[in-house]
């Protein structure tokens, strides 16, 4: 009987000893210096939550057929036509310029190539390298950058759906391709 009483006392004390060990941990945390409080943030009426919130929204799904459910959300390529995957092959017999190849790649995208000016004309009038007669599968945006090369930055005007290329910083046009200098009155200098 005495053994049984000691056993009960031990089993009753064991959880208390364990809890006492756990209770000492928060005391150590409480002994730390208090952290600096975060400064208050003033919220004005100008700050509005983004609507629709992509993370709070559930995709809309509708029944399309008896057993088929389809999403009504637009695909990523429908939102951004330049992100579509393309695989283009330009016949070698055409001997296209870079501008011809860019226009060919843009044909079904809804975008067009900008007008050729003095700067981008240097790029657009060059023959397309033979290694670029077949590009893809890759995103259209990537193909437009690859055809232009590392010296040219792809620029897009999503309002007018126009793509263009400008010379990246660190590069310069050949001297014979630079536009003539302007005088102080705004006219061209005569030689």
C-alpha cells in the first residue's frame, strides 16, 4: 500500500515539475529589455484597398456542359499578348531584315512595330542573322529582344500597342548614323 501511495504522489508531482520547467522559460523572456515600440502609422482616406484583391478572390468557375466546369478568368496570354509562346520559321529565301522579322513575329499579336527613325533604323535595316530564322518555342517578348540583340532595349506602348527598340546606355550609334546637329535657333547647321 505504501508503494502505491508513493507511486500516486510521484505521478502527481511529475506534471508539476515539468510545468515548473516550462514556466521558467517565459520569465527569461520577460527579463529582456523591452523592444522599441513601432511608430504609429497615420491612415488617411486616400489609402484604399486594392480591388479586386487577387488573394482574397476565388476564381469564378461556371458549368459549361453537364460535367465540365471551366474558369471564366482570362488566360495570362490574353491579358498580355507579348507573353504568348511563339515558334516562328522564316524562309531563308526571303532574306529578311530585322524589321521584316519583327513585323512577322508581331503579325497575330495585335501589336505593331514603330516607325523607323534615325536611331532604330540602324537596327531595323540590318539583315536578320541566319541563326534567328527559326526562333522558339519562346515568349514573343523574348523573341523581340533576341532579334534586336544586346545593344537594343525593347520598349512597348501598351496604349497604342506599338513596340520599338532604343539604344541601351553604354552603346552609341556609328558617327555616320547620328542625326545632324541643331543650331541654337532650332534649325540645322549648314556645312
